[in-house]
């Protein structure tokens, strides 16, 4: 069976964030997040300018407290005419109130916005009033790794719990007649991410809501693996016509994320792209035993673009046709190279696991160690050790505790920043070593994996 590859954009309301609009009547917007300390104003402004030059249309900064709000005020003054800024707030509702008076948008996380459920509606309504007065947009951003205890008790660690976390806030906003809202709902597991966003769209439609959506795969990692994983999740939804702004989260400098996101947007939005001009073909082939195989052909001769496009198209098809095999055909690349890419896409789509996977966050102002260097060290040490033993695991390297333990629910082991130069190690969701010196952490992680292996 041959598949026609096309999409129709989901109709949404349009919202305003500073000098840009987000919604189905406008192009898909590309954004990133600074990984500098927000209080290091010079470094933050320099990084902001690099991201803007690379093509970022929105830029987010972590905003832990009131001191960061004041720093953000100065950063905003220096990049005011370039792009809208988004304050990323966790744990402190009063910080969200203050930030909403300084920048064009505030991101809040329902999982940690207000500790007291009895005061949640009161606090959120107050924020809405401030945002209405200052013409500030709100991003309601739910992460798989940081659902509230209340939602976890009721729904567990599920897409339903994530969607209900969003809907609780949207229903309040609807009653208050405030609609300058964009929603993000993310997970590091691509299947969970896609299933959850689709469920959210269905739920909103049932309640006559059409808010724009921001897409991203959290903790995707870095390098080719991070790009493929992001393309699988984001691409599956763009292929559905879902998505009004995107971020490709990589454990790299934030400006590196922009061209990857732009390539994905262009592929799905440009009518001259291979997707629409007939040079891409996908077929579903039945195999003995009931499983299907996806065969994907493209004439793309740029390897990085081919990786993104193949991952963006075939991840969705693997899930929808319950396929277990993927064959990539492209005369511009060797069969060996294509076979490795097929395996990487199968793993990113959670169809098959064939090698150790590294789940790592992109870092932000909360990260108190060199995340990129640490990811490289963990990968080098673990790859050498685990390859010798013929083992494959999912290992997470996370900058802080905001999403760390939760996003590691899908990982076998986790390395999480606990403070300046301090690391906590996890086995699944269980913290087994707390606040150990960073210089000992990689060795301790390997020792933990080896001890568990010997015990089994």
C-alpha cells in the first residue's frame, strides 16, 4: 500500500506575543531557550543575539526568583526590538506575577505553579489579570516529568494526567475570558509525547477550544541522535497538521537548535519540498506474522536533511501501521549508512532498542555544571563499559531537579544535578546516591550499573 504524504494545518485562534502572532493564520514560529545564568546579563545578551541571528523568533530564559526578574528586565531592554522574551517560571507564583510585567510572555508549569490546590484558582486568576493589563501572553507548559502530586494520585504518570493538567488551567482562563495562551505538553518518550498532544487536541475540540500549540521532545539529547528523536516526535504531529511553534531541544548551544527546527518547518510548510513534489514515496508492506514494514524512498542528497525528513515521516507511520521494520532507500547513500539510520529511527520511535540511549536536557540557567562536557564524559565512559558487556540501557543526564526525576521515569539510570558541583544518582525513579561530588559521579554511576548487573 502506497501512502500519500500531505498535511492540513489545524485551525487555531491567533494569539499575540510581543511583535509576533502565533496561530494557524501565521507561519510556524521557531524558538529556543538560553542556557546562560539569567543573572549573567552580558553572557545572556550575547547568547540572545546569537540565537536571534540564527533565526529564533522567541527566546526563553529561566526565571527562578525576583532577582532573575530584574536581570530579565535589563536583558529585555537590550534585545527589546529583536524578539519577544519568555520568562520560564517554576515553583513561585509571585515570580510569574512579577515577570508578566517585564517580558512578553510567561511560561508556568501546572505541576509546580501553586503548592496549595485550594489557592490555585485564586493565584492563576490574579496572574491573568496582570497579563491582561500588560498584554502579556501565557504559556501553559506541562512536562511528563513534573506532574503535580494531585494529578499523579488521580491519573498516574499518563497522557490523561498531562491533558487534565492543561485543561484545569484552560477552563479557568475560559471563565475569565482570557485567551492569549499557547500550550506545550512534552515528554522525552516520543510515543507518549505524540499520544498526549493528540489527546489534548481532541479534548480541546470537545470543549470548543482551539489554542495554538508549541511542540517539542524534552531531553532529546545531542548530535544526530537528538535530531532524529526530535524529528520523530515533532514530525509526527506536524504531519497531522498540529503545531504552531516548535523547539528542537538539544544538549548543545541553543543557536544550534534553530536551523534544525527551520528545516523541519520548511519540510512541512513549503509546497516545493520533497514531501509535496512527488520525490518522496512511502510504502507499507505486510510481513509474515502480521507485522508491517515501512519502506521510505527519497532523492535528498544532504545527509542531515535526509535524516530529519526520514525520521519525521516514518516515525508516525511505524506507530500507525504497527510496523516493526524500516527500510530506507536512497541512491545517494550507502546501504550500511541507511541501515544504521533505520535502527536509530526505530529506537527513537520506541519500536526497537538496540543501543544505549542517552536522555539529556538542553540545560538552562538552573544547571550548575557544564552539561555538554558532562554528557560527553558519561557517554564515553558508559559506551566503552557497556559495549564490552554487550548491554544496552537508557541513561539520563539532567541539569536539575525541575523535570529530572520525572523525565527519567523512562530511563534505567539517571545523573542529576543536585547543586553546585553536586550530583545525585538514580536507579529508575529511586535516588540511590545523594549530593556526591561531581568528580566522582561518573565512576559511581558505572559502579552502580556494574553492581546491579552482577546481582542479576
